């Protein structure tokens, strides 16, 4: 947000749909005025929303509260609900510039041998999002090099390409019940596509090219080996893979957007063609077959709307604009003004490890992210916050 937008961003919505979106944004602004929630999924997410809304004073206040929590509360390094996420948002909004201390803590955390997550939400790819935002500061460059090194050391080189295995002890309990032997993840949030986005940016910046480029090419080849009517979310040796829902976190739209981003980062026209083919096929799926139940960015209607809007803005294909408008409308149709935050509920896993309807103010699945997606449809401000989603 501190830098000038890289492209000309065009408002997508108009007329009745724009009016409904504006009303929802006003309601989110009111309900997020005093969020009593911590970390990126609360105050920092709300700060991003207010920053893009143009309320710099409120954004600074919320971000300062989040930074205070960062200084006072031990937390893991993960991009979501961890210290790299708060630091990313603080730097993005211009609240804090000197992140060298965070760089040093992160560099200490990612020394070999690496046995933690490799993914975007909690692991190496997410650390990379933070470090990319800080580049070219020397300590950030060292973090990027270390992340590439850890990915290289933990990669599996298989016949169909390069991938990373998720050990069962890293899964949530409900996932471990389904996949007791672990397996391979094809989702952006927890799987190989998130790594592809990071590696493409590492290649763009010249970070460990002798390692990053072969890993990137091998990972794209591995993911595309599972291209079919729909990508699966999960692959377990000896078990038939099942088609995924359509979302950012899992499924064809997220994979397509990541592949398009990677293609643009390194100038690969073939990957771009494949990415657009996958994305166009996804737009033809019937909404009732999408698996979408709520409105948030991660796995909801506004997540799909923003993905298609981002792809439309990158190339001007009106088919993606139409798909984005369809999902903006469906997301707004989910709103119940008398309930939860600005009328939006989130279908999420709770502390009891059961899925249910939750009140969520946050970025990834809650009101702050919904507000940001709506602003991206209404204004000419490029939504650079979606670098958190590797877009």
C-alpha cells in the first residue's frame, strides 16, 4: 500500500449491485470499529480494511494495538495468527518500517533441520510472504535464502515432479482421522500451490536461482499432473483422490490464480495459457456444485469473486468479470443484516474441532476480508493486500 499500484485497477460493480456492496462496506466499518480480537484475524485484519477504506487514523490505531500484542504475547511465526502476519500488515500500512529484529527472530526459527509446516498458513511459504514484503533489506534476503534452502532440503523428487509431504502429526485432528498416514496437499492455503507462488517470486528476485528454479518447475509439473475435471484437494498414496470444492484455499480457481501469478513473475507464456484455461473452466461450474457455503475470502463467495476480479483485471477478459459479479451477488445474498458482523457468518472449524457458524471479524474467513474484497470491486485502488493470498 505504501507503493504506487502496479496496474490500472477498474471498479467492477455498478448500479444496484454496487449500492448493495457499499451498504455492506458501511456496516462492516461500523461493526469493526472496536474489534476485541487479537492478531491478524482481528485487529490487524481490521486495520487493513480501514487502511484501504481511507481511514488512516483508525487503521493506525488498530495496527498499533496489534503490534502491542506482538510485543507482549509469545506467538508462533506463522503468517496467519503469528508474528510474521502482524509484521507484514504493520509494514504494509506504513505503521512500522524497521523489521530487522523480526527478520532475525524468523531467521533463527527456520534453521535446519526443518520439521515444521511448509505451507502458506503456518509454514515456510507464509514466512516467504513476509520476507518478500521486506526485500531488499539484507536480513530479509537472508530469510528468503533460508526458506529456499529449507524447501530444497524437504522436497520430494518424484517421477511426476517435485512436491512436499505433509506428515500426519502436522494435521488437525479431524484431518488426521481421515488421513492417518499423511499425504500431499494441492491447496493454496496448505499445499504445493502456495510454495509455487513463493518460488516464482524468489526466481523473479534472483534468490538462490540454482535451487529455486528447478523446484518451481518441478512443483508446477507435479501439480499439473493432477489436472482433470477438477483438481483434488489431497492426495494420499494408495487412495483414490477426490475432486475439490471451488475456492482460494482449495480447488481450481485458487490453483489457476497462483499459476497465473507465477507465470507473470517469470514470464512463462505456457503456464499463463494453462492457468487461464483452468480458470475459465472453473467459471462454467454451477454455483450449487461449488461447495461454497459462506462469504469469506478463504473458501467463500467473496473469495471466488476476488479471484475472478483479479484475473479479469490482469487480462481484461469479460468472462472473468461476469464470473466475479456473479459471486459478488451470491455473497451479498448471503448477508443477513441482523446477524453476526454486518450480517455475515462464517462456516469454520471451532475450538471443539467441529464445523459450525461462527462470528469472525478476521481477514481470511471473516468480515475484514469480505470488506476488502468489496472495496476491490468498488474503487480504483489496487488491492495489494492480496499479496497475503499470494495473488
